[in-house]
C-alpha cells in the first residue's frame, strides 16, 4: 500500500523510523520504509540500526548525489502504489499518522496530499531563532490557510503522492545544489493540473540550524534560483522572482544591489540576533538576488 521514503543526511533518523514502523505494525498496514543516506559522515552508528527493523531498510550511498536525485532514487526502489516523503529531521504529531495517510489514500480520489508542518512552541536558543521564526510564521500553516494557495503552501517534507504520478514527473536531477528543488517539483504538479489535497496530519520540524547557517543556506538557495530562472519557466511564479521582475522593470535592481552591499552586515546582524525580523529577511533575499544578477 505505502512506501515511506526518507532521505538522510547527517541526522539521527532512528527515532522517526522506529515510530513509523511501530505505527505500521500496530495497525497491520502493508508498508515499507526506505532510507537512503546521502553519504553522511555523522550519526552512522544510530542510523545503521534502522536495517534491523522488519519493514525498513537503510543504505549508505558511497557519494553525495543531492536532494533531487536521492528522492528520485528512493521512488525507484519503492514497491507500493503510494509514496510518502518525509524529511529525516521530522516527527509525526499523531500516533496514527501513518494510518491517517492510508485512510485518505483509500477514501479520496486525489493523487497527492500534504499533511502540514509544525514547530515547537518553545523558543530555541538565541543562535537559532531565525529558522524557528521563519518556520512558525511562514511554514506552520493551518489547513484553511494552505487551501487558499495549495501549491505555494506545500512542502516535500511531509508529502504523499501516487508513485505512478511521480514517475511521470520526477525531481529535476539537474538541480544539484541546495534550494528550490521541491518548489520546482510542485510547480510541475500545478502545470499538469494535479491537485494537492491539504490535510491535517502534520509533522514537527525538529532540526533548527543556527541563524548563521540558515542565512548561508538561503544564499545558496538563491544561487540555485538564479540558475533555474534562466532555464525553467516553472519557478517564474516565486514571490521573489516576481519582485525582482518588478524592480527590473523600474530599472532599480542595480541600485538595490548597491544598497545590499552597503548594508549587508547590518542586515545579517539583525538576522542572527535573538529577535530577527522576517521583513529584514525578505529585504536581504531580494537584495542578494539583485546583487547576484550584477555578477
């Protein structure tokens, strides 16, 4: 019935897999859990124990193949009609998480589901606040909020889709660097008029990287977006690209790039502080994107 697919990179995913395995066995579900480790250097001792679970497998890849290719490889190994993607640093809110997905798959004609994302109510340590603020305000949306814009609101971190549908689309293997590979895939669904059913079956996002690392990963993602914007029309609908095109039409992208360079350190000081502003984060992203386009 269901193949649960978990890409792993430098994170202890055993507790997640154990919980999913217990839920599947307890409810007598037909399922498998496939874990592929993208050449991690950490947590190997813990993750190797996954292979001891009856319905689970764990494979350490010899070299890193990236976030798109590893998901395509996971699906190629799946044997059931439905696949459920889960990030390795998530954990289900409900103790009937797996069976709830199966219930929707059996009772609905939809071909894709997004269960939602949650963050802890407890504020993290000062060095990791930005990722928490961004997640709680931009990602942890209610079903009603997600339904207003289902494609923009969906994330692959807790996403189920019919295997046959996925294999007609796949993740773009040319996206080898971090960022926007999930957005590009979801836009393929929209282009093919495949609806995403928004359901209440969330997972907690547990791994909050430091604000400094999150800003660095954001810069990498924006470089990826710049490359995609020149080759793929699927990313044209991003809010950031729409803003950039408006600034370009006004012929002020160069001016914005200069302002970004002048105030970059001040912006980063806010973003890595205990009270980061998402407005500043948005300004940082568009400023950096304008700067990239001048290089």
